[in-house]
C-alpha cells in the first residue's frame, strides 16, 4: 500500500548527523570484480573439496582431517561474507528492486555452491565416535572439537543425503522466499497518521508519543493497515508453520520448538522451566506494574497504545547522537576499559547505520559478518532514552562478536540464548550508571519505570510471543488457521501476560503480523528472556563483589561458541538448570517494581 508519488513521505531523508555504515570493508559494490571473483573461487574450491573428500572421510589421518576442516572453514567464510554483504544491503533498503534482485541472486548462488559442501557434515555425522576421537588427538584437529560436538547434536535427526541436499537447495524457493516476501511487503507499507505518511517503523514509534490522541491514532491506523494485509500475512505464517511441521516430522523432532532448542544447545526442560517461571511470575511483574502505570496515567484501563506511553512527568528530552555515544562508552569504560575501547571502534569507523528512513529494516540488530571483517550495527535512532538503551544493547552484541571472532569463523558464533548476554549486560551497565548519577527522586522513578518496561518487554512479552508461536504451531498441525483464529490466540496470550489493566481494542488482534522473528527464526524469542534473566543473575554476582568478575566476563565473551551455558556460568557459581536461577533473575524485576510501588 504505497502512497501516490506526489505524496511526501515523512522522514524520507536520513539525518545527516547520524552515522551511516560503509559496507566497502566487505565489497566495493554489488557489481564489483571482488564479488564475482569470490563467487568463482568459492565454487571452484567447493567442487575441488568435494572431489577430494566425498566418501573418503573415514580414511583421513588426524592431520589430513585438520587440513580438511581448515579448508571447509575457509570456503564457508567466503560464502558467509557474500551473504552478509547482500543481507546488509537489503536491510538498508528492501524497497530497491536492484538490491532485492542482488540479494536473491547471491542467496541462490551461495546455496548452489554450498550444496557441494553438504556432504561434509552429513558424512561426519555418520562416522563412529571412535573415529572422531582419534582425529581429535591431533592438536590442530582438537581446535574443532566444540564444532563437532554441536554438529553431532543433530545426528539423530539427519536424513538421507539426497533428501538433505533437496531441502538445502529448495530453501531459496521455500522459507527464504516467504521471508523475503514478508520483508518487502512490510517495508512497502505506509501508514497515515495525523496527515503524515509514515513507514511502519515510524508509525510504531508514535505509540510512544506523549499525546494519547497521537498514540491512539497511530495504533488504530497501524491496525487498519495490518488488517488490510492480514490475509497475506496469515498465508505466509500458515505456509511456514506447515513447512516446518513437515520437516520436523521427517526429522523426528518431538515438538515444534525442539530444533531451536538444540540449535541453542539448551535442553527442552531448561526452556520449559524458564517459560513456566516467567508465566507464573506475570501477575507479580507485568500485572502489578501496568496497574501502577494506569494509575499514574489517570486511566481506569489501558489500551495497547498506552503500553509504551511516557509517564506524565517524563519530558524524555531529546538525546543527540554524540551524547548517546558518550553515555554508553562511559558506562562500558567504568566496568572495563578494554570493553569500552572495543566499543569505540564502532564509532570511529563507519560500522553503524542509525538514521531511520523508508525501506530500511525496522528495529535494530548487530550483524557479525565474518571474523576477517567486523560486525555492523543497524539502529533506527529517534533520540529517546530507549534509543540510548538500544544502542547500548546492540553495541554489546558488537563487542561480543569482536571478542569471539578470535575463535575463527566456525567457532565464533554463540547460540541465541548466549548471544543476548553481552547485549543485555551492556544495557544494564548503562542503566545503572545513569541511575547512580541521578539525584532527583522524580527522575529516578521515571528511569526505574523505563527500565522495568524494557525488562517486561524483554522477559514477559517475549515469553508471551513464544507461547503464541507454540500454540499456533501446535494448532496448525490440524489444519490451516484463519486470520481470526490467529488473532484470538494472540489476544489470549497478550491478555494473560499483560494482565487486567488492559482492555484491548479489536484492531490489536492483527498486531502479531509485524513480528519478524515469527517469520525468520521461529521460536527465537525466548532467547531474549533467557538472556535477560541470565544477565540479572550475572549482574547480581558482579554487585556482590565477585573477585576478578570483569576479567572472567570478558573471557566468557571470548569463548564464542566453544563452551555451553553450564561451562560459561560455572566460574560465577550459577547454574541455569536450577529453578532458583530463574527466580533470581525475575526477582530483580520484582525488586524494581517494589521500589516503584513505595514511591506511590
């Protein structure tokens, strides 16, 4: 639903004072010789790798296996660099047809090239443990033990080679194609609010406006636009849920979330304990807080457009980008000068894209790209306090990715559950620094309320998202869900999680449709709650004066994907399998709400 060409777009020009990223550290341009050369070299090397090793892995010596692993890693890193470049271009402007075509072309070429490498992981998983252990006696091969450990988690769910190759090659016309349709559709939508023509991201930002009339207008207008497109979003959601159910059945995953849990290297029982603990705690957290907020706003009941409303006394001054940079880096530096020095690189180089603009991906993310380059951060910076917290969050990801990069391409990545550790910790450092510097009781209350809302959004809301996905995928196994039924499930979990302070208007039933994680990475969302509760517990250890905490924390980040959550938390005396672990994290939020209640 694009506006007429004569109708101006609000915020169509990027803010010249905000940084924009420069992707030439990856490639000079879409049509550059470097892109063509890497594609050609990767295909040549992948074909040669398959010719040299397919069907022959069992006979490799330990030294030969170590060399094969290094060769596989090198090719895969080249392919990842190409995909990262295309993804970042597309995130910067998904409405440009030329960029969309380039993204699709790169995706198809990389999928085709990587099909020559697919045999490697499949064949490795068919080998006996004794063969693997014999290889790992070689020091050069032993480096890859964590990667092999994680690969073999999927061994019971592996299909025959021809089926694996078919699924791999069809990805570009399956899940990836539906995801692209979602992205391009969402980026192309325009919302009319009070005479302005806004992108979805800009319209969603209006839900935090001080004027309740503006918030209501935005909430109803967004709902109307989503409602006009709900059949398409329902089709995408139904198709991807069915596609997942088919693959899960073939792979013998017991539950829709089982694959994600294995990919996160976390047991189903641990996730169940987290979700159960958060759901049980919703009344003493979200229900209690939003009852307070309704009172502060002078309302009998809240509507969905009041959830992120500023408090009446909150001026929420505009924070310029240089000040936001200073706030975050100072907070990082007080904890660890090394952490701040790494963070400074993102501002000293064009590694951040911060200005909102039409066609740009909404929200924020940190993309690690490849260790031979560096991460990039995407934000949509509006100058609010929440945007400063988002900067602190994404910079935490970026610093984590830099530190873990020393492990090499195959070992740098962390499971989603641990990937949120540094980001949420960075937020906490920034918040605590701002709170400690604030002497005015009214301002402290505003800051505490803002932090509680962020934590509720991260823990309670994301857990509700997870429960929504679980209910939807479970029910989809019995047939396609009508848009109305999806809306009923959404309304149910939102009511249960947010509590009786809310009275949801009808258009809120379609607000599930804009959440990209449901499309791109099913069941991702509980990782936010996992990370937030983990960091709350971890920060408690820091506050208790744990000796050498900062050094051990940086070592944890440097570990990348080499260690599991039990091994990473053990030096701090924490264990995520214990119910008390999750309660400790949730009690931090409850303590902030206690303090707010005491202020009236």
